[in-house]
């Protein structure tokens, strides 16, 4: 569990789970995630699957609640203290958890 920022539990519908799985399969197909793709049941059984994190861009301020499982994997493999991502609004590599954003902006 992260120490520098909060995550929240999400109660997702089957459709939401299916949409996340479809995004995952697309990312594997495009080479963004190493493949081969796992089954739907394996995918929804991954640790932190039902966890969400509030992210905010340090550059443009865009905010979004996103699934934490991919970030958890990144943090484990890279030894990162918190996730950082490309903002889908401005395209800058400055999308961080809201708690980190607040610490850096204050």
C-alpha cells in the first residue's frame, strides 16, 4: 500500500471491469505493456485491481481518478515512491497523485 498518497477502493460493475480489460489488451497489442495478455479472470484478480488513485497534472492542473493497479506494478518493478504519468490533457509527463501534487505546489 502506498505511503505518500491515498488510494480508494472502487466497487466496479462488470462493464467497467470489461472496459479496463479491453484497454489493457489494447496496451499489450500496442507494445505499451509486455505480453502476452492474461485472461480476463487473471486480470481482475491482480493485486490492487479495485483500487483507485486521484491524479493531477503539475503542468495544467487536469485531474482524474484512475485505476491504481498499473501504477502499483510500475512502482514495484521500478522501485518508485509514487507513480508519474503523461497527462492525457496536455501531454506532459507531470501527472502525479493528488497528495504529491499538493505537497509540491504548497
